[in-house]
C-alpha cells in the first residue's frame, strides 16, 4: 500500500498567507486555497479560524504530515496579513507567537531573525505576490506567521540544541513531507555540523545518540552537548564533515552500534545490516578465542551478552582494541584520507571497552572547549 505524503509547515504558512492576503485585498471570504509547492505538487488547503477587519486578516491551516510521524501534524499554522505603511512597497515576513527565533550562527537565517527558512519565505512571498497581481495591488503587506502551540512543541524538537528559542521552525525545501523519509534527520545533522564549522572549529565529536553523550559525561566528566548526534547515519555524517572541511572526528558509541562500522557498514540501522555477532566472532578468532566460546557468541541475542562471553576468555581488551582500530580504518577510508578519526567504544555493563590511540588528545581538546564555555 502506497504511503500518503503530507505538507510542510512552510507550505501551510504559504497557504494561510495567500488566503489572508486574498481576503484582505478583495473583501471576500476564502475557505479553500491552492498553492504550488516547489516539488510541483499542488496543495489544496482548508482555511480555518478566519478573523477579518478592515486593515487585517488572520487565518490558519492545519498541518497534515501525511503518513510520516511528525510532531507538528495537527498543529494550526496561522498567517496574519496587514497593510504596510504607505512608504513600504514590499512584502515583509515576520514570526509571531510560537515561531522560534535564531540566537546562534550557522543556521538558514541570521541571528535575530524568525526561524522561517529561506524556501518557505520564498513560497510565502510568491503566493502573496500572485494575489497582489490578481487584485492589482501595488502597495506593501506585512505578514506574520504564528503557531500557538509552537513554544510547547519546541521542547520536542532539535531547536533548543540549535539555538532556536521560543518556538518551532517553519521549514521545508520541497513543500511536501515524504513518509518515513530520513532526509529531515540528515538535514538536521548537516545544520549542526555547519553551526560548529561557522564557530571556527575544525574538529567534531559525534555520537549515534544520547547513550554516547551520557557515557562521556559520566566516565570522563565531559559534557558533549555540543557534539553532533549522527543517529544511524555515520557515513553520511563523515561525508558532510569532509565537505565542510573538518580535520578531525571523534566517534563515541555503544558496541552494539559501532561493531557494524568495524565491518565497513556506514548506516547502522538494523534494516540496513545486522551482522553484529558475526563481526564479534571474526575479531575474536584473530585473538584465538576457543571455538566453544565463538559458538556461544554467535548464539547471543545482544552485544552486551556477547561482550560478557568474550570477557570470560580474558581477551576482551585485545578484541575491542582490534575493533576500535578497524572502526577508525573504515571511517578514514570513507573520508578519503581527508580527516583524522578516533573512536571510543563502551558497553552498559563494562563501561569503556576500548579507545583508539589518538582518543586521549580529545580529552584535552574537549576539556579546553568546555572550560571556555563556562
């Protein structure tokens, strides 16, 4: 069964703005509106909560994320359109309640601007100008986009981490939300990397998720909140880091994820590959672990269980050091030799399992960076 696509917050904002502008300039009520998304797919939106006065019209469009699990689905995106001062002959776009504001460099918008990205701004302007041409209006208009639930929803997004405060972002490059797409997450990783590069850093610490960050904090006392969460997209993160000119990368993660990288697997999602036990066995063979224990590793359901079997052999450190070495080999291979890489492996039960030879230098780097931020 084909999954249903949805429409971005940018599309919703553009549709609401077009409808509000139409009602302000014509005096006629509009309960439906159609816009053209950058993808070329038309969006026919229902117009809700219409409020009209002589100089101002406000209305909303309900966000429909299709079959993609999206926290903004069902949220109402509002546009308020008012006449600009007589001297202003252009369309100005601002953020109101529930739309975030940029406080850090490296994002789509400069510091101080509302977090309404470039493509949604272009969409809003294009659709409103179409109405101006239709009605032969030559003056300026002020458009304010707001999301009443935005401040609350913001806490469940990457925005606080990116330095966007007070609400959600108005996003979208294609205008549509493709179901189960990983592109949004990759775009977020790109933004975090770019932010760090803009701040002048040529090194970056990455981790698949919160476990890696928490491990570093508890074990070494380093708060890696400024590191980049790469999820399963280790290869894509390396590609983007090289493209941006990073010189060094530290990967910290649980053995269950990173053992796959030791096999050259750069997307660690289970649907892409799951040969964790086979890889653990291959590295254990190199350390001449007994055949019976190798068989037990193959029968394990979790890497934590497999690690305990290797530990019984007395060769846990040797096996893990081989794995760490191989992880760095494949990371540097992916980087085309353009970036130095290090890694730290851990398990929930045994803590640090191994770290590459250059990992110690990272503690100095990260410690200095952390001290500068206090």
